[in-house]
């Protein structure tokens, strides 16, 4: 499945994240409406039952008064008032009994009122008092039944509200969780392609590994960026191949005519083809010097080309003391006017021997070429934490801070003249930087107290076995 544009994905994720929240809002509104209806219904019920109970109390009082009046006066007018009071009491009793759940008090009151309907035949005052006391007690019991019924209805209402609150809490937790999951899913659909872009950029920067295949499930904008990065990788590979081939072929093709020129100069200088006059000898000296400089340039190009082709270093235990000694012997003539101090505080280092030797060669060559004549050069190899440090320091003109970042770029030469009158290629420090990078280290220019310029190479020893 292929996703749409980044804008569509963002909008769709936002809408999907809102759906659970809208559902939660809708459910909350429904529950609130139910609570409102329930409250209104229960309020009307309580008001109605209380009013009916008051009517029953009033009818009981009127009935008792008329009955006692009839017991004293005993005329037809009072009897008719008593009959009317009985009818009112019966109607009030019927209303409240219909409103309340089934209760035995209603039956008892009905029996009481049936007895009182024969009030014309009751001549005994004590019997009438007993009937009226029973009626009053049963009305009081009816009042208790009303209170119990109201309490039961309120308890049911509380239980319903608690159940509704629990349901609302569970629904809120579930819907918010779903909303968060949808948000995470939408963000992941955007983050994963971005992580892949970062991976591709990292591979391009380190020039290691193969690029992953172009995504099929990602926003179209990010897929377009990924395609552009793949095209850029192919273009960089083509340019790198062209550069490597150019360096390889140029250096190789220059070696053949250079060897012929050197051989010819050697024959002429040795008078093999005839004796040369002083002017001719001076010209031959110039030719020999230029040939030697050209040979140095070609060797630098070959060295840089070989470094470009070496992708994986081979780490071994190396004796730094012997390596520094061999390197200094190669530069014995150039160092004869300088005092070289060597401070080696480790017995073995875990490096690629060939790459580390190139670092030493180029840094010492750089110190000889740009250091002050007659001033010492300091070489130190020591440990710091989990890394081996190489410092090559010399006296001379300090390097401007703004020029430090450009020193390690290929074919970049300093502005100061060299002491050996050889035109540099600008590859020495670049080779040092590339060798250190291949061994997972780095090179930098640092400030030290005992020198004007100090190049520091840091090689981590974490891979040491």
C-alpha cells in the first residue's frame, strides 16, 4: 500500500486521532442527557409522593374530626360531611398506593376505612377511638413506607450514576488510548521514512555500505527525496570513479616518460655521451632537480590513489618505537639540522601499521617543510583514556584559526613557503586525515605550550582484542 502526500497523511492522522475524542464527547453528551432525565423524573416522583402523603394526612385529620363531631352531634349534615371525608381519604389512599410499590399498609388502611364506613352504627366511643387510633398508626406507617420508597429510588439513582461514571471512565481510558495509538501510528508513518533518509545520508557521508531500496510505503514527498539521494549516490560514485581513474592513469602515465627523462639526465651528467661544459652542467643540474620534484609529485599522487582504494584497515599490535625510528631514518638528511625529541610512553598500539606509518611520514615531512630551520621537532605517542595520541609539534609561524578547517582538504596548500623549495601537492595532510578516519580516529590542530604548531592524531583502542 502506498501512502499519499505528506499533507494528506498529516490531515488523515489528525482526523483519525479526533474520531475517538468525538465518540467520547458524543457518549458524554448522551450520559449527561440521561442523568438530566433521571434527575427530573426522580424529582417529580418525590414531589408527587410527598404531596400525596400530605393529602392523605390532611384527609385523615378531616376524617377524624368529622367522625368525632358525628359521635357528639349525630345529625344527617355531619354524617354527609363524614361520608365526603371518607371519599376524600379513599381517593388520597388510592393515589398514594398507586405511586408506591406494593405495601401491606395500603391493605390495612383499606380495612380501617371499611370499618369506619359503618360509623352510623358505632355507638361505643371507646370502639371509635380504637378505630381512629389504628387509622392514625397506619397513616404513620404509610409515611414511613413513603420515606422508604423515596430512599430506595435514591439508592437506585446513585447506583445508576456510579455505573454510568464507571462506564464513562472506562470509555475515556479506552478512547484516549486508541487516540494515542492512532497518533503514534500516524507519527511513525512519517518518522520511519525520515529515519531511512538519515540512514541514506549517513551512508553517503561515510561512503560505506549499500543504500537501502527505495521505499514503497511512504509519503510521496519523502519518496521523491529518497530517489534524489539515490541519484546523488550514483553521481558521487561516478565522480569518485572518474577521480580515482584519473589519478591512477595520470600517475602511471607520468612514470614512464619521467623514468626516461631521469635516465637521460643521468647519462648526460655522467658524461657518457660526451663531456659537458660548465653552462651545460648547470642546465643539467636544473633538469635533474625539476625531475626529482616531478617524481615526488607523482609518488604523492600514487600514495593518495592507493589510500582511496583501501577501504578496510587491518589492525595489529605495532611497536611505535621501531616505527618512529624507521621513519626518522628516512628523513635523516632533512632532519640533520634539527633537534628531534621523541617521547613514547606506550609499548604497543592497536593500529593499521601501513596507515599509521603514512601518518607519521606526512606529519614529519610537513614539520620539516614548514617548521623553522634549526628549531626542534617533538614527536610524542601516549595513551589518554581509551585512545592512543600522536603529537607532532614544530616551531614556526602559527596557523590562522580560519585556515585550520581547510588544511585537511585534498589539493589544499598553505600560503607560507616551504623550506625545501619543493612545490607541494596539498595532499599530505589530506592523507593524514583519511588514514585517521579509516582507523575510526581523527586529526586536529591543538595549542601546546612548547611549540607553535602541533598536529594531534587520536586513534581509539576500543577494538583492541
